[in-house]
C-alpha cells in the first residue's frame, strides 16, 4: 500500500537500529590462544612412496592452502624396520617405527606431554600395523587427546578377531572417517558402529586446468593413437595382465590403440622380490606380440606429468582384482581429469560410476573388458558424456573440499576455541586473460574453455574493465593495461548515436537481435559505472592513451544527455556510482544534478514500497540488491543530502538481515525471488550467484568506511568465505587451479563452468580487500 508520507517523517518515525559486529558461530565469545592448536597426523609420509603417504601430503597441503591461523598440522611419520626415511621437512615432528614397541611408549609420552597437540588423526591401513595390532590398541588407550581415525579400508565378512579389533579401534576414537558410503554401511551393519560417529569424506581429487587432448598427445609422442592408460605402483593386485589379454581383440577393431602403463614396482614389493611382476608383464607383452601397442613408463610420475597422461587418455582402465578395495587414489586422479573410465566393481568405482560416469566389468574378465573398451572408443558422444559426468562428480571431492570437510571435523573435536578462517588466494588473472581475446571478454565458458559461440556482452566487459583497472593500480603490469584498453574500447563501440549502449555482440563482432528484445537500462548503467570509475582511476595515468580517456569522457557526457527517462532502479544505481567517480575528477554541478535526479527516483521507490517490516525499494528482492543502498551512499557523498544516507543505511541493514546468518551468507536465490509478505516461504537451496555475493562485498566495504563500528567488515570476511567453501554445500566456488570462478551454487552441486560474469565477480570481491 502506498503511504503518503514524506521521507523525513518516515525516517524519524522509525529510528535506525543499532548494529553490532557479529562473530563466527564457532566458539563465540571465547578468548583465542596465541598458540595454534596442533593436529598430529599419524601416517606414512613422503619421501616414502605409498598411496597413504601421497594422500596425507595432498591433504596437508590442501588444509594449509585453504585455512590460516586456525590449526597447525604436524606429522608423525609411520615407519617399519624395512621402511626408514629421512624427512627434510619441518612438517614431520615425530617418527614412529611400528615394529618397535618402545617407540609406541615414547610417542605416547610425547603426545600426552604436549600442551599444543589438541587432536590426533590416524590414517589407518591394516598393513601399517601388521603383527603389532595389540601394541597399537594399547597405544591408542594411552593417548589422552581426542582421536579421529580415517579408515582407508573397511573389510567385509571379518573373522571374530578382526571384527573385535575394528570395534576396539572405533571405541577409542571420538570420530571415524571413511571415503565411501559402502565403507560407512559396512561399519554400521557389520561392525555395529554408531552412524553418528561416522563422517564420509571422499578421497580428494586434484583440480585440473584442462588442456587440449591432441596437444598433449603430440607432447608425449602418441599423436594419432587411441590411448588406453593405467597408472600407479605395479603389483599383482593391479591385475594389469587382464588388460593385456584384452588388447588383441581391441586392436583388431582399433589398430591405432596404445596402452600406457605408468608407474614402477611398489617399493615394498620391490624390496621383497624386485621387479618380478613387471618382468612378467614385459614377457607377456612380447608373447602376445603387443610391443607396438604397449608402453611402460617406469617411474613414479610427478603430479603435473601424471595429470597430463590422464588428460590425453581416451580411456582409463582400472583392473584391481581385490573386491574389498574400498577406495583407490589412482582412480580418483582419473575422475578429476575427466577421463572415461572402465573399471572393476570395487566399492569406490561402483559409487562414482553409478550414474553413467563410466563402465564396469567383472574381475579378471578380459573378454568383458575388451567389449567395454571397444564400445567406448566407438562412441564419441558416450566419451563426452562420461567426461562431463566425471568432472561434475569429482568437483565436490576436490582436495580443497576435502580440506573443508576435515576442518569442520577438527572444529568439532578440538577443545580449544577454534575459529575457521579461510585464506584468501593470491590474485590470479590467468582465466580472465584466457577468456579475453582482442575483442573483449567472452561471455561463457565450457568448464574452463572459453565458448566463443556465446559471444560478448557490454555487462561482462564493464565489470571486467573495473577489475582490470583495480589490478593495474596494484601491479602496474602492462598486460593489465592492455586489458583496460580492450574492455574500454569494447564499451565505447557499443555506444550508439543517441548516447545509449547496446549489450549483445556475437562472435563475429555483430550486434545481435537480442538487443531489440531485452530492456537494456541495467546494461547502460553498468557501462557508465565502468567508464566513470576508469576515468577516475586512470585519468592521471601517463600510461593510458589520452585519446581513450577523452573518448570515455565524451561517452559519459553524451549518455547524460539521453538517459533522463531511465526507470530501472539498478540502472539508476549503477549510473550514480559511475557519475560519482567521474565527477571526482570533473567537479561539475550538472553531473551532481544528474546524480540527485537519479537518487530522488530511488527515494520515491523506497517511499512507495517501504513499510514497517519491509525497508526496500521494490516489493521483492531479486538480483544485484546491494547496489541500490550502496548507490544512495554515493549520492549522499556527492550531494550532502542526508536523506540518502539514512535510507541507504536502513535499506542495507534490512537486506543484510535477509541474507546473513551469524556465520555465513546466503544470497537471494534466482530460483525463487524473495517476495514481500512471503518471506518465510522463499527459502530455496541453490540458485546463488557469485555476482550477488560480490556486489554485497563491494557495498559492505563502502558502508564500513562510513559506519566503521557496525560489523560490516566482519560481514565482508564472511561473505568472501562463500567463494572459498563457507556456503550451504561446504564446497569451494573459486577455482584456484585456473583462477576462474564457477558459475553458481546449485541445490546439490556447483556449476563447473567458469564464465565471465562469475570470474570477474570473484575478482571484484577479491580486490575489495586490497588497499590502493
């Protein structure tokens, strides 16, 4: 209902509420110790070459790169009489020889005597404590710190002795983690473990900057070949002979096939019997006359090389003959690379490939394997489908997401107050530059590959121009100067003779019909925001072409003569921001009048729609909400009219009350806008866009400058942590591997595409924490 009340009486009748900075929900109002709580991880560790050592190394790196000033991960390296190593790293605090009973007692005393160690985490594999199971149990009984145990294997159909051993292990722990649902079900149904004590954390996978398959094939001298691959430490359990026996049939259909066996004999096996298994495979290759179709890469391949081998593969085969193998790190690597997979049905493979992500065949069945591989190589559509499903399935299991899951386990179990603080990544423009040919920034991407078919928009280039200006001010890097020129020229070329801008441009640099079908007011506002900010930031720069700056100035002035009839609140808001910055250099009363006119339109909207419980400019909250109150703050700074300041504060606090809880942000879903009068029915999981989080952060920064004791700076940190995993899925949205940002947070997954809007939005949010 419209209320015929002037704005001053309206504000006076509803005084602004006092706001206080809120704190993270984890351990509120507790005093933090200067010493970070230590998490001691008992595990094998590099340079020891084994799957658990690699897993623990990757997990620790992910925790260290995702969080800061939260906890200190230290390693107690597990050794044996035949596995001794020198650790040239400060990460390894202790060494435990599991064949030495005195070592158990010594390590126990050191753990219990340490005031810093708050949690002990054990990466458990039964073979690590073979022949000393009782000593291990007694070791756990003696530890006075909370213990969490990560079972890398859970065996079905145990004998009574094994069943009791597992029950004893679980009883001594505060929590148990497993990597698959099937392992969890085994613990519950076979070992009687309380489900509330179990946490499923999938095996981590590496984020990959995907490269062209053909380029990689040429690099590794397998051009024009169909590549089948497997990798990992060699041993009889790998059953690689299953694939060798299938190859003759596969080659009949595809004579261009080559099978890459990447990896050397498992070190423990090598110490016992040398290269017996590998020699057996070489002899089999010769017997089957496959020397032109099989290549051994006899080494422990470094991670970058390994990921390239997997990306160039047309098919990855996993032939383990152990039906009780709960999980495989090598399998996880293949999934993260989007490699089509044909696998034996170990529990891990069955769970990951159950939605058409890959193909399964029976243990040791070479005939079935040949049929599956041939069918896959014959079907390009199937390979593409498997790749995309695999990439989406692996997104939630990245090492960054595994680190987030572990951090929440730590926060639950560590007794000292623990506040999770996400580490801000270094600024990375790699994906932005990849998305930007000479024309401008491309609108969409497929995963991290620019989709030129999607063309370009003024919207994206406007936001990208602001980001490039901010980056150049920080780095003075000439490559950023080139970006500034590219984006600014794109915007200028979108302006028509009437001073207004078109938005949509196709891959051939032609304006599209969409410009006639869509209201372009918001796009025009964004264009002026970008041009005004650029003129303000770069006007005194000796590096930017003076002609370009003059063209920007003319474009803004021409727009001002023809934009008086704009009605869109967001268009008005973006224009106010751009004109404010422009006028910091021009000091033109006429520009201030234009700002005043636009701000008055927003005031009228606010006065019309606002009521006691709805302090907003519209009868709904949709997208880019934060820019509306933020623009009125700029209008107040430009004109001195305190009405704008009051409405800005009141409306912004209203918005924040709808999108913030104490420890996280959840912006309005694009699946269901928040409608006035139906606020309680508008909760929708998913549909959260990076752009809305970014705009909120930009507004929070401005409000914190004007109202420095209202907790806006705390909210900035919380909002930014949304990109890093503090969201309803507890998954990372920013991709540190590419420098891109995923396109959105859906109900059950992250949209893996890294388009211009999302990537630039992340960068704008990240730059908000830099000082210029």
